[in-house]
């Protein structure tokens, strides 16, 4: 069997160097029938004949590279693009699409006037555009609240009270402002993220309750995070979970779908604990209260001290960029900047401690400065986050000082 191609050890590609070495050996075996002289091939020489011979050899090496890529599509850990989508379909999954950022807004206008949905608003620079989701009617104080979604899908980081420009003026509508961010948008699921979710989904039929419940929760539409913890002891454990109870922490998704999945996949003797309770009825009309929790947001106050090292490339809005980058990193991780940082999660999901030094990555995406210090909630090392908590970063609580 050949040493290249499909071998007992797996696929072995032939590199350009291997192709040239093999060709050199074969060319050296050619003998002139009249003189008995042999060729002395030297692909590093300026000999036009050797350069001509090297052309098909380069193409041969490119063919091997293409064959390598084709072979990799059958390996779940190396597959890319459509091949990943096909593998997801085998387990009944689809790649998660990008989602828009949703903000809570307050509008002011004339009492009793109605404003149709689909109005466009933005910041004063028109860099972040949003459209209103609902048709509203101004109350007796001339106010109304609703939500608006970003025109572009993905994480759009905006500071409160900065979306103040009306792009589609309407009669009886005077002003608008954003009060808070309801949901930060997400980018389309990457190949690596999709493959990780595919592997987790295969635990859906697991006999271990924790693995089964968690895997099936993650398979639900809209669910971006799920953690399941069981306390099998007769006492409340260190996490605060009562004896013989099961705690589920879920981010995203529909409350009813989540409760139904927890009930279907948990043991019949499971006692549920959580801050959200949904009553699920079986086919006989019997009620089953199911409890689970949404992550409790823990506000993070970040203080960054920097010094300018190169004013020619240091942007004038560097402090705002740094704050926005930190918020983006907290949600998407280093992937948001095209960087692989070696951590097995995106940003700071629920239950993950905030390691302050990780914030150097988003801060350093802004050029022309050096970092003097970074603190989060007064800590320079690690901010502990409980299993049912979520470190929440907001640009309004991030201070960047230039010293």
C-alpha cells in the first residue's frame, strides 16, 4: 500500500517537497541511450527546462491539498462549511443563524397619537441603526415604551441614552432614547461552535440525568446556554441547592418548552428548584410544577488605565472603543476579533469566573497604547461568579483613563 493517500493510519497528504523529491529520483533514473549519461535534476537552478518541469509538479501538489480538504470533510473535527451543516442534519440540528440586538426604548410624543412599528432610529453618527418592533400609542404623559431591533444582525454594543436620532420622522413623535439592552445579538454559529453543539446533542439520549437534561435543553430553539446540577445528598450543598434537588440554569428559549423538556428528561423523583415556575399538565390533566432559573446578572464595574504610546495610530475615540470591545468580548469571546484564545467557551457565559487578565485581549484590539492596569469590581485577579449567575458588562460601567 502506498505511503500516501488513504493509509492504515489515516489520510497522509503528499507535500510539494515530497512531490519534488519523488520527481527528482525518477528523473535521475533517465539514461541517454547513446551516451549513457544520466540527468542531474536541480529544481533550484535557473535552468528553463527544470522550471518547465516544476509547473506540473506544483499543480500536482495543489491536487493533493484539494484531496486533503475533501478527505477532511468526513472528519467532524475538521469539516467546514456545508459539510458541517450536513453533519448537523444527521442529528436533526441546524446551524444557528445570527440574531439582532434588541434594546428597550422610550418615546415621547402627543397624547393619544399612534406610531406604527418599523420606525428607524440611530445614534447621532448613524453608526447603529434600529427599527421599532411594535405599534405604540402615547399615554397621558406623552410617553410610550417598546423595543427596537438592530438593522444588522450580531452583537451591537450601545451605551444607554445614545440612540436618540429619529431617522423616519412622523407627526406627533418628538423624541426617542434607549434605556437598556434587552438582548445582545449573536453572530452566525461558527463551524467549531456547531460541531461542539452537535457532539453535545448526542448526549440527549444519555441515561445520566444531568447529561440528558442539559443536552435536550441545548437542542431547544433559542437556548444559548444550559447547566444542570443535582444535589444527591441529604443536606443543602455549597451551591445552595436543597437536598435531593435538581437545579437547571437556562439562557434563552421559551419558558414552556424549557419546563416541558426538564419534566420529560428528569427522573420521576426529581425535586426541582429555581426562580421560575411553570406548571406542565400531562395527558390526564395532572399538574406538575417545574422550576428552573434564568442566570442572575452580576454587574461588572471595569476600570482601565492606559498610556498612549503612538499618537499617530491611537484613535480619538479609543476609550469608547475599548469599552465596546470589552462588552463584545464578554458575549462572543476572542472569536469576535478573529482570535483563538484557547478557552473552551465564548466570553463569560453563566457560572464562569471573570479572569481579569482575559480583558487584555479586547483592550489591545485598539492600537497605539499600553495597558497600565485593569480592575473588575475592584479585583485584579478573578471575580468569582456563582453557578447561577452571569457576569454582566455594560459600556456605561466601564471607565477608561488615559494617564
